[in-house]
């Protein structure tokens, strides 16, 4: 597991309920693992954007930032820039497999297992958004 880059980010994760923490940490870990497996993905920079943990590619800026947070009591979200067309593209590919919120998020039910076959592809598309 990658250590948190700042105490502020660690504090945000510490305030999640146990189930949300586990899911979001698993997604966070996957972001770092996927980035390490692909030479076209820039270095991951972890920061807070709008109070949410954010994962952006730098050197090179290959992708669109990914933010992770609780969506509501029953769901967590993987958020991307609403200025991108990424969610629209993912909805066309995975409309039957995933739930989306407008043009800004993948919404994951906390009581269902994560489908990393699908999520890994979604995360990689975000990490390489500017390469396609």
C-alpha cells in the first residue's frame, strides 16, 4: 500500500466509515498499480481537490484527474472532470455494468463486490485520457 502523501489526505480517509474506507483504499491502490504497469501513464500526484482525495498524472500529464469520495450513505464514487467526455464514453461501453451520475462519476454500491475487470479499464482510460 502506498503511504498517504500528506496528513490532510490521511485525515480525510480516517473519517470515512469502515466500509467506504476499505473500498476507496482498494481503488486508490489500483490507481497506483495501474499507473506503475503502463509506461504511458505519468507519475501519480495525490492531493486534495474540493476536499476529496485526487489522483492526477504529472510528468507527463497523460490523464484526467480521478477523485475518490463517498457518494451517499450506500455508495462511493469515482469522480472525473465534468469537462471531459470520459463518463459519456464509459457509459457507452459499460452502461449495463456500472451506475453513473450525470457526466461526473461512476457510482459504486458499497454492498456489492467490485468488478475490477471493468473498473481497471475505467481507471486506465482516465489515467491515459489525454493519450487517446
